[in-house]
C-alpha cells in the first residue's frame, strides 16, 4: 500500500479495525451458489489509496449480521474490488440476498500474498504451475491477472483447474484471455455433462501429465480443498519440484484478522497474519493431522 502523502492523508492501511463503506456495484452468478461481487469504496480518497497483493483477503461486514474473511479475486479497470463468494452462512447469504446497491463494510487487506516475481524482483521464477479446485480459483485469479500483466517474467505457465461439474467452473469467460497470454489452461471435472468433451478426473491427473522441463525452477501455487492441495504437493514433489517451491492458501474461521482472537490458529501459525498463503513445508505437518 502506498505511504500517506500530504495529498492522501487517510493512510488506509494504518488501522486494521477501520471499516470502510463500500457499495455492491455488480453481482454476477458464477456457478450454483457462487457469485462474484464488485465493490466500490464510498470515499474516493480510500479508493485511490487502497492497495492489495494477490492472495490477500478482506473482512466484509454486513451491518447487523456479521463479518467474514473473503479473498480478493481481482480489481476491475474501474477500480472496483472483486470477491467471489460461496453462499454458506449468515454473512454470505445476506450479501447474496442484498445484491446490487447493498452497503457493506470492508476492512483490509490482510494476510500474505503469492510470492510471484515482481518488477522489483524479476526473474525469480522460471515456470509456474497454478492448481485450483472449485472456488479455490478465487484467491488465485488476481495472481493470474498479475502474471498476464508481467508475462515476460515467466517461461511456462500452466493453470490447472478442477471442478465438480462443468457448471462449477469459475471465470470461464477469462480462460481465452489467459490462453492469449500463452498460459496453458487445462480443465477437468469430476462429473461430466452431455456437452463435456474435456478431461474427467482430479486436478492432480493434469499435473501428472504436465511436461516439466525445469522442475527445480518451477513454483506451484495451489488452492482448493485441503486434501486436494496435499495431493498436488505430493505429486509436484514426486516430479522433482522442491517442497520449498510449493505454496498453499488456507482457510480457518477467523474473527479479528490480525492475530489476536486465536480462532484461525493452525499449530503455531495464525492463518490471518502468517497466512493465508503459506509455504507447504511450513504447514505440511499440521495438514496431516485430521480435523485440526
Ligand atoms: C483467508 C480466507 C479467505 C477466504 N476467502 C473466501 C472466498 O474468497 N470466498 C468464500 O466464499 N469464502 C471464503 N472464505 C471462507 C469464509 O470466510 C467462510 O465461509 C465464512 O464463514 C462465511 O461466513 P458466513 O457468515 O456466511 O457463514 P458462517 O455462518 O460462518 O458458516 C459457514 C460454514 O461454516 C460453519 N461454521 C460456522 N462457524 C464455525 C466454526 N467456528 N468452526 C467450524 N465451522 C463453522 C457453518 O456451519 C457453515 O457450514 C475465506 C476464509 C478465509 C479464512
């Protein structure tokens, strides 16, 4: 986030408890029970100061209902923030019901981001594998947009997407744009429908079939059900990708988002501030403990 200057004195990042007013400008149904909202800050000064890194999340607050952690899926050219949400409980269902025009509170951004090379640290990555399951594509979407933008910093980039059915594939209108940026986009579903001619099976199948010319210079970023991420990591390691090159993003119930309430603790890690993006080596031990 940009440091405050005389012309921008709000210092959006300085107070993690400060909730900014936002308006739902657009709501798009992505898949059964999953929708994407675009949020505009009510105060244009906040809009101009707000910065996030791909992989971070916001706390979205529905007055009178509650607050939930939701990953930042992207930012539009009009500077609205995109969040893709599965309607599962009180907050997420209230946002779905509220629709366009709804007033929400937003705190953030919080948490760690995907360690992609940046203009200030180029050439850190040669090849990239992005593996997503279901709504797990949401925390990866802003990172894919950043890769498209900085495409020359990478050699081979593969995006492997798994979903239960073809109707559950998120952001399908974006795949062509990613492919035009020389990104290898591969899809697989658990249950095909009549029109499906693509792969059937789990996302690790796609990884197992990938050609990996530079395994030690390949990074893997994955998000989805934890069992899927464990298998992605196992498969990547078996292909010669070092475990320190593998990152996962984790979800736990959280209240404060700043490491105080302890709800999101996983072993010694607080998912809100040490994560949500964490090196697989750091969490491997905890992910193997049932129900932790
Ligand atoms: C870093 C991060 C990023 C996230 N990004 C996204 C995202 O991009 N999109 C998205 O849809 N979701 C995301 N989530 C998940 C989202 O925050 C939760 O689903 C949230 O609980 C939804 O709030 P709710 O009030 O609608 O549902 P809740 O009322 O919280 O209920 C959601 C579900 O969790 C169960 N539950 C409720 N409380 C607990 C508890 N204490 N322990 C265990 N289970 C409980 C409920 O029974 C229900 O099945 C993210 C979570 C984290 C931590």
